[in-house]
């Protein structure tokens, strides 16, 4: 990648979908996820999936997204056991589709 790659631009708006695997339901994971996303100024949503994972979509600047991705991959909520986090459907955005971060049911 060269230095002009937009993914390297900290002011680039990005969107990514995520799925977190492991023991992540029943430990307030989505509540903590929403709180951190709001603190970081990210938009999007998160929910429990029927298959026992946590799924969601987040949008924002690269720096805050990187922070959130690190949290999804390594930290999570107290008491959870993260096996892995898959990131899919990366997109560059001209503007955000979500102004807030919500919990979906």
C-alpha cells in the first residue's frame, strides 16, 4: 500500500460489519459495545445473533474504528471469552449512514 491509500487517512470515513465469536452473550457485551461506540463517536448498531454470536455494523473515522476493533477482538465486556472477531464489508463513505449507535433486537 502506498501512502495515499485512503485506509491510511485518519480522516477517512469508513464502515465495517463485525461478528464476535466465543462466550459473548449473557455478559452485557452489547451494552458495553454501545457505550464504547458512543464514547468514540461511532455510528451503527449491535445485536445478539441467533447463533450465539454478536453482530453489528459500525461507521466513523479510522482512529476510533481501530480502537473499537481492538476492543471487539481482545477486550469485550467483563466475563466474556472472545474467540475471534470477523470484519467484513469494509467501505469508504462520503458521509455516515448512522448518526447514533443502537442496540437492535
